[in-house]
C-alpha cells in the first residue's frame, strides 16, 4: 500500500526504487497507490513511467522488461484519507494479503489520520508501516505520534524512514570503524581533538519554499540525518549477536548527547530566501544551522562535535572530519598544524576517504608538509537508499530505521533551539559559508573544515 503515490517523493524516489526491487526480483506483490487526485490506474502507470525515465536519464535507458513487470503490479485507489470509505475500499483491495506493508509518503499532518483510518478498517493486522520524515515537529508531537502508532502496532512493525541510513557511504562509517581494528584504539577523547560534520548544498529550496517554511535546517536535516551520522561516528561497537544491536547502540549514543542551547547554536538565512515562492516576507526560518555538541560518555567527554548544514553554500558536499590531537612533543622544532592528522570522509555526492598525515620534505632539515592518502569512489553505484530501505521493510528488517527512543532523544537534543524565537537569526550571502557568527562558535577549537 503506497500512500502519496501521486506526490513529489513518489516521483523522485519511490518509483525508481520499486523498479530496482523488481529488477532484483525482490518485488512480486501488488503495489496499491492511494491518493485523491482523481486519477486512474493508467495515469498512475504513466506517472511511474515518467518517473523512471527521469531517473534513468532518458527514455531509451529504462529496463523495459522490468518496467512491464512493475506496471503489472501497480493498482490505484482514489480517495481522501479523511474518509472512512477510502479505507474500506483499501481493505477490499488487500484481499487475503497476510502481511501488508503500508508506506506513508504523505504530508506529516496526515500520518495519524491514515494510521487511525487503517486501524479502523482492519488493515493493520500483522501489517508493517513505514512513516516518512519528519517524525513530529518537536518532542511533544513526536511522542504523541509514537503513542498513536503504538496503539495499533508494536515497535518492530514501525519503520521510521531516515533515508540517510540507507546510503552506502553512511553505512560505510560503521563498517570502516569496526572492520579496521587500528581505528578503535584512537577513537576516543585521548586521541580525537574534535569532529565536524558538514552538509553543504549549493542550491536553495528548489521551489519547495512552502514545505521548507514548515521545516528549516534544524528540523529538516539536523534532528534526523545529521544526528544519526553523529551516532554512527561516535557509538560503541554493537553486540553483533542480537538483531537490534546496531539500533540499540545508535540510540544509546543519541541519548548521551547534551541538549543544545542558545550558546551552542547559530542559525542563518540566505539573503533572497524571503523572495522564494511560498516563503513569508518576514520568515524567520533558518536555511543554515551550525551547532556545537557534547557527548557525555567516558569515550567522548570534553571532545567538541561540530555540525553545520546550509543551503546556497559554495559547494554541494557532505563530509565528516575527524581531527586527531597533535603529537605530545615537538621533536623537530616546527609547530605541527592542528589538523595535520585527520580522517576525512566525503559522504556524497563524491565518495572519498582521506587520511591526513605529516611527511618530511626532501632536504637537509627535518621539516614537513601535510599530505592526504586517498581512497576514491569505492562506494558509488548500487541501490538507491530508498530501494535498500523499502526492501528491508518488506523483509521486516528494522536495523536501518530510527527506533522510537532514538527519535525522541533526537528531539530532546534540538527541542530547546527549534522555533523562530528560540535563537537569533543571522543573514548570509548566497555562495558564502554562512554567517560569520558560525566562525565565532567554533573559534575556541579552530576553524570549520572546508569541503573541497
Ligand atoms: P506531496 O505534497 O508532493 O505529496 C503528497 C501526497 O499525499 C500526494 O500523493 C497527495 O495526493 C497525497 N495526499 C495528501 N493529502 C491527502 C488526502 N487528504 N487524501 C488523499 N491523498 C492525500 O508530498 P511529498 O511527496 O513531497 O512528501 C511526502 C512525504 O515524504 C512527506 O512526509 C515529506 O516530508 C517526505 N519527504 C519528501 C521529500 C521530497 O523530496 N519530496 C524528501 C524526503 C521526505 P494528491 O496529489 O492526490 O493530493
């Protein structure tokens, strides 16, 4: 059951993901699109066709045989989610499906309505439900939504989507850390001076101003994607013998993050944002956020974690920088730069790992220079995050979805700083690295790493 089949996300991500699942022989059950556009099945098929052509980069590049199979699986039900009759028709269409999967790719204001509608019509027995982001607007609303879902479903049948967790380079963070024994001994406050996560986008809101007005950078990417990346970077090794082990460790780590406050956050808005369609003329929504976080565990006590994310920045790049401490003694009469030893993970669109080292420059003297050892483009290609996550949900694998305790802990971290009045808003020029107040935020620990 695919709620929101006529929407933007369906077009951009979901149909290509479904096609991928068909290609890999992982999808052979009916996919029932549900929306209220007054469409019929032929229109839904056309939309699916446009979507996969767009994704493939042209008409001739679509796998015709797989698309024919996907097309055969599609069904369509037209109806309003606010009406009980819609769900009665759904119940009929489900027939004797034993374990239906309902994907709520719909406006967040509809999550509770659709869940209640499904429950009332008897569509949730043994069913699984995927809930798109954002999961709540703050801690209170996230708790409320969790309560509604739990009235009808146990936790292991709820799949809270955070597509970052389905990305290969992000899964590689966990793999890299725990498949290479040399990292673990230095992955702590003794050797790590600071970590930074930068999510830079050189584009703006791409015509989705009305959507962005409801979100802002803190709700859109910090509360969910970037705190999950932080959890992967900082968590302890999972106990591999339990099915929920990785989620457990991610949740534990997020629970140890100290809630943000005014002094640890800088919000920015690019000049021109208020002229975007759908944006209020006096909007105080942030298109940029920088935050300094602390993790209160033995491993990380005293280590600052900096996160910044913004739109209309100079480049599009998401990267992690792990900065190691300087050698304890200056043996060579030169002051080794603070950032000489580092590990940099470019998470997309380019995927690279760089290890920063200091090496001697040829000559009589023991003077060095910084170099980077680089492994490039090893994790590109393969399945899209949506294909990966939809496939996992169909199999009941919850590992790459956010658990209730993690989502609530994420909101606890950002809750004190969400909302237009919670912290000041600074303007910045498009094409720059955000407001200069963000440089002051990090000044005590150095400078922001600039993705290249
Ligand atoms: P859209 O507004 O484009 O689509 C919403 C869908 O829900 C449409 O299919 C619409 O049907 C349907 N719908 C809404 N209200 C009703 C109703 N009362 N009865 C029946 N159908 C209804 O939203 P998006 O696709 O952009 O987003 C969907 C979800 O995905 C949201 O939770 C969003 O936060 C999340 N998301 C979106 C991303 C994106 O890039 N778009 C990225 C990441 C997450 P109809 O068209 O017939 O009205």
